[in-house]
C-alpha cells in the first residue's frame, strides 16, 4: 500500500483504538500496589543516611516499598542516623490530631466532656 505507514495509516488506526478504549475503560488514579515508606538513604552505601552522609552530600530522600527500606545505618560516613522523614510523618499525624485536641481542651476547660 502506498504511503501505508506513519501518520497516513498507523496514526488514525491508533487514535480510533485509543478513543474506543478510553470510552470503555475510563482513566482513574493510580493506586499503590504495596505500602510505601519514605527514607533518607546514602548514595554511597545504599543504607539509611546519617548526619555524616548529609554533610558529605550523599544523603537523599526516596520513597520505597516498605519492605525494601534499608535496616541499618551507613557505616562509611558515620554519625547519628537521620530519621527526618519519619519525624516529618509523625509531625503530620500530630498536626492532624492537634485541632481535635485543642477543641477537647476547650471543652474540658469550660466544663463539658
């Protein structure tokens, strides 16, 4: 077939197929197939980053499957293991609970339970 390639033949067929598929299978948000966790990791040792890693510039934050987060701290750079990501998650959970706790405090202060 003359000119039976690229935008002359393949593109219109692909467009029709994808249009029909989008009608039958509407787009939806992606859901994580497994639990994910944030971790600060050392680029040199691939272990949990320490203060030494951050000072050396090798520490970076990454989201990993929860079962793939390294268990031990970096032995190359030394220092105290950073728990920044875990502390931030904890602060987020505490921040969500704070308005309710303040409201409960006012209730108790003004004599209601």
